[in-house]
C-alpha cells in the first residue's frame, strides 16, 4: 500500500507533516556542524565562497526556526488538507535549501580544489546530513526526494567537470544512495501509516467495545486467575454501588464488594452465603447463582471460565422478577381470600411436618364444612359470604395456634392437621374442642352471624399415614356427619369405607338404570278440597334395585345430583309423565318436579317442548314444579326460563312453599300459577292454633295474588275437616285421599271421584 498524501486520511497526513516539525534540537546541531565545517574550509582555502555559504546557512536556519515556531503555535484542529499541504511545502523548501547549500559546497570543493581535507570535510558533512533524512523526513516523500537530489546532484556535476574519472565514478554511486534513501523513507512511512491506521482501528474498536460494555443492561466483571478485576462496566458499578470504575482495575473482588455493599449489611461484611456463592462461581463449582444482597437488591450471576484462567461474571438485577415469582408462588400456595394454604400446599406442609418426626405416633386430620355459608350468600350476597370465610379462617388460625396446621381446601371446606408432637392420648377430645370453639357467632359487616360446622375427623398412626387416603377418609366422615344433621362431629370408622364402596356401586347401578330407562313412575293424586274431582297428579320417580330392592327417592335423587345425571332423570320423567297423561281423562293434568340443575340453562325449555310435541299432550295439562332453593342463585335466569315455558302454555308451580329463606318475595316477581304449601305447615294444625293461623295467613296472601293453592301432606280426616271449614286450599295432596299409584289406576280414581260427587249431590237434593 502506498502512503501517498492524497490517499491517507487527513488526520494521518497531519501527523506525518507534524513529524517534520518535531525535533528542533537536531536542527540546531546540524546547522552548527554545517557552519563550523564551512568556516574550517574557508580557513584552509581562504575562499570567501564558503563564507557566503555560511551566511546562507544562517538565513535559511533563521527562516526555518521561525517556521517551526509558527507551526507549534498554530491551531491545527481546523486545518484543511490544503492548509496542511502548504505547511509541508514550506518545510520542504527550507529543508531542500539546506541540502542544496551542502551539495553546492561539495560540488565546488571537488571542482576547484584538489585538497583532500576540503573535499572530505564537505562530502562528510553532506553525507552525515543525508543519513538523517530518513529518520527526520519520512513523513514527506517530497522532502526526501528534494533533499537527496539537492545534496547529491551538485556533487555529481562537480565530479563530472573535475576531469578525474575516479571521482566521477564515485559520484555516480550516489544515484543508488539517493534511490535507497527514498525507498527506505517510503518503507518507514508506509510502515508507520499502517500502524497508525491499525492503532486508529484499535481505538475505534476499543471505543465501540467500551460503549457497548457500558451500555449493557447487565453488569460485567472480568477477573484474572487471582480474582482481581481486569474489566468492569458501568452497570456493574451501579448495581453494586462501587463508584468510579476506573479505580477498580486490579483490585481484589472480595475487597471491592465488601466496600461497595457496606451500606447493605449491619456489620459491613458480606454474609457467608454470598461469599460462598461467589467462591463457587469463581472456582467453577457452579455456573449460575441468585444472591440477595439486601431487601431491595437481588442479583442473578452467571459465570464463564476463561481459557487463559480467570472468569467472566455477568449479572443483572432480578429483584422485580424474584418478587413476582414469590408472589406467584404465594398465589399458587395460598388462597387469596383467606390467606390459608391451598389443598396441594397444605399436603406438602403435612409431609414436611411428618418428615421432621423422629418417632411415629397418632396424628389427626379434621375437615370442616361451613353449614351456613349458602344461607349467608343467599340472604346477604357473596361478598358477605367471602368476608365470613375470612373471619372463619382467622378464628381457625387463632384456635389452632402452633398445635395444628390450617388449610383451605375449596369453597366452604377447611382442613386442619394435628401433628400431636406432645403425643397427647386424647387427640380426639382436642379436635372436638376446636370444632366446638369454632362453631360460634361471627361478626360480618356489623352483624353477628351464627355459624356451625359439619366435621369429619381421621386419627391414624403417622407410620400408617398415606397422603392420598386421609382426605378420602375425612370426606367419608364428613359425609356421615352431614347425613346425621347440622354441626355433627364424626371420626372415621372402617365401616364408613364399606358404605362408601357400596355407594359407589349404587352410583354405577343408578347410571345404568337411567341410561336404560328402567326407573318407574308413580303418581300422587291432587283432589279438590271437597274430594269431588281428581284434577292433577304429581309424577314421582321410583327405582327398584335388582339386589337391594326399592331405593328411597331422596337417596337416589341425591346420588344423581352428585353424579350430575339428575337432568337425565328429569327428561325421562317429563316424557313418561306426558305420555301417561294422554291416557287419563282430559280434565286431569300431570305435575313434574324440576331440580336446580335443570334450571341452570335454557336447555330444559327444549326438553319440555319436545316431550309435549312427541306425546301430543296439551301444554296446559303439564305442570312444572320448582322449589324455592332452585330460585336462589340465578333468579333472573330462572325467571326468564319460566316465562318462556309459561308462554308456551305450561303451568308453573312453587313446590314446598314456605321452607325457603325468602318465600314471600318470589310470589310477586316470578311467573307462578300455583303455590304448593309444604306439609310442615299442616302438621299438628288440629292442636297448634298458632301454626294454623300461619297457614291461613299464607293462604290469604296467595289468594290475593290470584294463585291456585295446593296443600301437601294432608294425612288425617281432622286436618282435612279443618282445611275444608276455612276453605284453605283449592287442591289437596296427601294420604287422606290417596297414596301414590300407578298410571293405570288414575282413570279409575278419577271416575270414582266423579261418582262419589254425583252421589253426594243426589243425596243432598233428596
């Protein structure tokens, strides 16, 4: 590559030209040597020509010194390439003038003096000056060329005219010297140019690396094999509060960190864990570690070993991420509402507790079901129900103390684990005491709410405990408690497991019976108050098990609800009831019960209309009964479904009226035609005047709303006589008139009622 001034960058060109003006001492030394030599020659020859050359030296020297001073003082930052070239030319003229004076002095001595001293002195001082041309003038090709030519050409000319062929031959040898000098200067210039360019590239790369390094979002530390810092970026200093990074090179990392984090620790020293982790990172034991330097600074380090020894540590601030992970982990482990462990984490805590036991012994599990939560949700809203759960969780936590672990399984179910560390023999008594203490009044939104718990307990030796079994057994005990009544505490017994297995078999058999359509249907007639007419029959499902015989409806219907197949039973009952009703006298209607599951979506509408269409039954002859419990959760949705059914001509009845929590409020808001008053209002009305007054009040209110009244559960003649006397019903349903009968019997019962009515009218007219 040729380092021509036009090819090199301007800044490099300036550095080359500046090198020409760089060393003034050699200028003084050279000028002194030149003048002294020529004065010595004058003394020998007495030729004033050399005095003239000495004066010329002084003039050129003064000019060059002035030029050097101006160059030093000039502001070079704004120089253009043309301005730099002008300064190069000024230097070249001065340097070439000096060389020319030397060359002329040599040529003159060779031509006019046959004196060895004179010739040798002139040639020696000239050649000595030429030797320094490369070292001093490599920055300018023109300077080297002009100086060598100005010095050597007069010598050659003088030798040519001297008439001495040997001198001529010797002078011609100056031509290779000139070429060699120029070649050497060119080589030096190109070498320096390549190094300058390489140096600039290195500076550029180093600058880019430094910029990238200090704009990283991660901190970086490069350590030598002795754990001293070789490279550290700005982010590392910011994260570790280390101050000026330029002062940290070659400092020991441990010392730097102790200094940098002294504000983060009470005693000013690094915790043992951090020190251990850093040592493991630097010695290659681990490649990644998360270190908590303080509450507000958690850093994640990764280490990469260097081939030549040492390590590169890259780290970032993961405080926000770790906090988010901890929050997510807490959400996974703990219930957001109550703050208690979820089911899975509760099981983990139990396992940890058992793992710490050195000896086996009895442990206990207690599952609590809040018996009154649904009532609170229905009456006061789910927000109040949530607050009740929070209050319950707080009380259970306080009652358990350090004696038991408390968890929130799901919904209204809580669990407690009693490690029984003290090996108390009366563990069951302690669990009963906690159950009794938890069943109390809870303050929710300024109102005291009584709460009772159904409880299922399991007591087992820790050595025999299987985590997958304890909850099944506790649930079995809880189911037993709920079947016995509210607020009951039951400890698991082995026979419960047998009953559970039997119940599972019963579920399988029920599913098969429903799928096969092998359920039976019987009908309980509804008579007019005076018994003169059978107007409607309620369809009742029956299931006869091939091995266990008749299964009570409340048992298999509850099982069907647990299995989620109650709607399939409803579909069977509606279709079967509609088909049977078509075989009865036209004035007799059929009534079918709908469950809560049936009213959760509008699919029931299509089921009803398909049954009516398939059987050809008039819609007005089909009555659908809904309980108050099915109206609680989705009143608006249930109202919409009932309105659509009623619009198709279906009659809507409220069943078991009076047993719900807001009975009266539904009568005016729902599309209801019939009110069926629950049997509990009829019981003992002959002896209990207060109960009878309550019944009459409900009847009066219903009549004012133009609702038809059916009273259920009328079993005695005394009850019937009292109801007739005060005209408390439109229809009577109960054993006083008829037990549930098969469909084939309905026509006969209707005909018998009509016959009895005619006979009564005939007897009355007689």
